[in-house]
């Protein structure tokens, strides 16, 4: 299920024992050692030569990088990246800001329908989950490039399946990992002494504090993330009570047999929760930004995000009060790895690979993980880094409103991408008319 990885590091044979006295044996062993050692050297040279060809082909090019543009911290980081790749490769990185990643997916699909197979307008795209599944299914992505990036080895792909699976689907070298994120809750500690720490506690808290919590309506990414978190937790509770294994169905595609069985508990939960939400569930929030503004206006006391570092950044910008605190649910934090991909018809595919490789560099990953910059968790494995590179990731004392370093005790994985559409369609049928 994993894409091809870089060759395993060559291990030099141990020195011959001093008890090996026969010259012929020594000669044979030395010959074998020399012969074995020559193979990875040749392969390394070949890999280096191939990458040099990519560098030469990608320098002095434009790269149109399509990403969600709704977070000023992320936008600023991409501008920092643009300056870095300009200096390193003379690449002009153009940030194309999207309100939803599906816009770029639709653009590439339209180009394919028009037989534009070589001069696509999207060179690099920030995707994961359902968008990756859609692009992969429609053969819209360049294949077998991610594992050839020199810095990909720093993710330890052989022992780290999160960098080669996207919502459970094999990436097959079509995506390069960029970062990791988890659902993070935040609250005003002047309004709440002890925030709810599980889904059940959240439901009870909403009953006691009507109107003080809400979530964005689907298909908003944050709203869908909350619904997926609730769905996973509900089935973990039900499986525990009834001794069933329905939770495993979330890792499988939706079908006629499991759809209602899996989703009905979610609708039952929401039927009870919605009257206790902001505006009694008769209207829904539009976005995470609106949710954050309502917390700042003290209209909401509890909210959530999939970009934890945005909370201390918002406090520092005075978009949230200093009394805000971040935390993770103890029953599980919905988590995933996010990636960058190259469309099959990208006009500047080689240059896009140079940018993707830079995004995986220790310098770029450490800068991105800095809470003052973005705070996005690195996908690099520390044991693959040198002591000097590891030192780049040493953090200063976190902001008071930031998620504590050891706050996430348990992560839960995203359901199969097909459940996104099933949830969205079911939600719209039941609750969309009251928007």
C-alpha cells in the first residue's frame, strides 16, 4: 500500500575477525565487500544525477501554488517560502488563494475535459482527503514523483505510514507530505472554568449553556471535521457498549448496507444537540473565521479549529481576548497529515518538485512548526536528522493561549473519504433547509 521508497541506507560489513587467517578467505571477503559497496554508490550517483536533471529543468520557472487562502499566518508562511525558493532556484512562486480546495480540483478536471494535457494552470496544490481521492480517481495527478524527492527520506516512510496514506488511501507517490494537524478546541476561561473534554461532556455542557457553542455548516472544512469527530466518537462508544465492530466500517467505503447503520447515530446526536446551539440550530455559522469572531464578541464561549497555532496568533493580533485557552479532547483528537500534489498536466512540474522538496527541508519544516509562524507539526522524523537539524525544532516557551505541548493524549484517524459526501448529503437533507 506504500509507494516506492528510497533505497535503504547501505551498511558497511563489519571488519573481518582477527581469527580469519587464510589469505584466500580474506581476499574473497574483501572482494565481496567491494562488490557490495559499489552497488549503492552507483545507485546514489544515479539518484543524484536524476535529481540534478530535475533541478536544471525546474530552475528559473514559475510555480502556481494553489492553496486555501483563509489564514493570514499560512499566507505569510507561503510568502516566506516564495522568497526562499526565489533565492535558491530563481523560482517565481505565485500563491493562488482559494476559498475551497475543490476549486483547483474542478479547474484541473475542466482542463482534462478540454484535452489540455500539458499546459495546466495548476502546478502545485495543497490537498488531502476527499480532494486527493477525487483527483486520484479521475487520474488528475502526476505519479511516482514524491518518493524521489531527496528530503522525502527524512519522513522515514518505511516506518511512518502516515506520510504514504491519505485518509487511508495509498498516495502511490502522487503526494508529498507537508504537515500534520489535529482538531483543537478553545474557550474563554472567564466564561468557563472547566471545558468539556469528551463528546458526551460537550453535549451535556451545551444543554447547560444553550447558545454558547456552534459549528460551521457543511461543506465547510471545520464543520465537516466536527461532524467526523462526533461520528467516530459515537461509534467508539456504541462498539464499547454493544460489543460490535461498526467503527471499522468507517475505514471502508460507504455502501448501501452500512450507510444508514453508521450515520443514524450521528443524526440522533445532532437532533438533540442542535436546539442547544447558537441561534438554536436554526441558522449555522459560515466559517471558522466567523466562529472566532463570535468568541471575541463573547457571543460564543467555546469553539474549535484545525489549525491550533491560529489561536495564540489571533490573541496576539487582538482578534481574541487574552483569556482564551486551547485544549484537546481526551476521548480523541481527529488528526491527519496534509500534502502537496502536482497535477498530471502541470506546466512547471519540475519546478513544482523543487518547491515540494524545499517544503520538506528541515529549515522550512522547523520554520513552519514555530508557533509564531504557523505552528504546523512537522512530518520529519527526528531520528533521521542531524543534531544541528534537530536543534532547529527546539521551541521557546509557548504562548498562554497555545495548545500545551503534551495536550494531545490520543489521536483518531479520518474516516474513508467517501463518508464526507455521505455526511454532507445527509446533513443537507435534514438540516440544510433551516440555514
